[in-house]
C-alpha cells in the first residue's frame, strides 16, 4: 500500500527559459509554443539534452512501508522529511492499521509492552518492515523520470502504484514519461 499526494510544483517556466538559452529560442521568461515543443522533444533524450528537468521540482507527501523507503532512498532527492517513528509510536502505540499487512496480535502486544515499559529502542528494533511511514519528499522531474524508466515494471507493486499516482497529479507528466 502506498499513497501519494502532490503538494506543489515549481520551476517549469524557469527551466524552459534556461533550456531556451541553449537552443537559441526566444529569450525571456515567458512561455512560448516553441519552448514547450522543444521541451517535449528534449525531455526524453539522455546525455544532458534533458538537463532542464533538473530545475523542475515537485513536493510529494508519500505514505509507504519501510521496505519501500529503503529502495526509494537510492534516489537522490533535494530534501526529505519524515514523521518521527519515535513520536508516532509514543503518541498512539502500535495498531494493525499502521502496517501494510497487520502483524500478528502477539507481535503488536510485544511492541506495545516495550513502549509501555519505556523500551522504545526495543520496539523500533522489532518493528516489521511493513510499518507505514509518511514523508514529504522534494525531487526533480529528472529524478522522477529516472524512477519511471527504472521502476515502472518493478515486481514490488508499490513502485508502479507510486508512479501511477504521482503522474496522475503532475502538471507536466509528458516530461516524465513519453506519451
């Protein structure tokens, strides 16, 4: 289970302005049809042709299991801020709905006993990988494009789900995946 919400995007017009400088297009910050068409053409060309995508940023709120975040951390992102596992566990204890698949009741009882006894370190050490964690993630369209081409057919279903949810909310998904 994964949930993605696009919080905001920035830099599209500025990125196209910078791209236009290299391609002798109309100079100036205003968007023109020629800039938009050139961006669409260059977006899927590697070797530095699509470097303008590094200037378009998106902020995402992503709730995903710890096992997914381990893979996601391989991508370079500008910033990431996560909810504190420590504060989350201390605030409400551990419940089955905090996991992709609810762990056995016996494990929930053990985790909650650890927390009640002040053994946060033990509770964190025993926490299953299916524990859901929310992060705010700031990344570029270029990073998203890398994820798309590398993970769109991944056997871990959270990757195709992440990409589908993200692309459905982007202002310019055509720059991330070819249409």
